[in-house]
């Protein structure tokens, strides 16, 4: 009769808040402008998780640069890098200074275009994105920390049984 924990999830939107915040503070990669004025997102699918990440990114941007334009396009693809390359090229053609890739393996195509065209990239380590000179931000999840947190809370009797546990900055 005791409920199990429903899920433990990372609050990735917290991390993407920081990515947005940082994007609003940096100059363009080529130094042509003191501040970024357009950020675009290449996302895979319009899911609830993707919406949370984009909302976190937008909140961070608005905290530093309320006038930044944000464009979101969906590749509807998580594997074929060409789909994300094409979207990123269009976004940069339209003035994007930062390309945020949230599309699985397809993200590599978007960030390769960003690097080649001289704009910042943002991505997730779980998609295989590494923090390099042209990547402003790459989120990282510590799976061992999540496991330890769950075990510690279970032992202490503080794991919220029957409810999701969200691991974020708070």
C-alpha cells in the first residue's frame, strides 16, 4: 500500500536559464556587436521537455536582454544532421547570433554550421556536444548524483513517494 516514487528528473530548464542569461551578456562571436540581439533554437520535436528548455532559455535571455529576438524551429528529426544544418543556416541568414541545438544527434549539424559561420553554439552533453571555444554552453547531467540523491532520500524517508522528484539548482 506504499506508493513508489514516480520519477526523478533533471530540471534542465534551470541549466538553460543560465545558457540564456549568458547568451544575453556576451558579444557576438566575431565581436561585431557588443551584445547578441537574436537567438535561435533548432529543436527536434515539440515535446513538453523541449518546451521547458526553451522557456528556461527565454527567461534567462529576458533577465539580461529583454529585447533579444528568439526564433524556434523544429527539425522533427533527431538523427539526420542535414535537417538541423538547413535550419541553422536559415536562422543565421536571418540574423541569429546564437544557435541553440536541442535535437539529439541532429544537433551536431546545427552546431557545425554555427561554428563554420562564426556564431555561438549552445547544446547538451547528452547529445554529444562538448564545451569548445565556439560552444558558449553545454549542459551536463550527473547521473551518479541523481542515483545517490534518490538512495539517500529513500534511506532518510524523505523521498517524495508517489511524486516526481526534480533535481535542479534549488
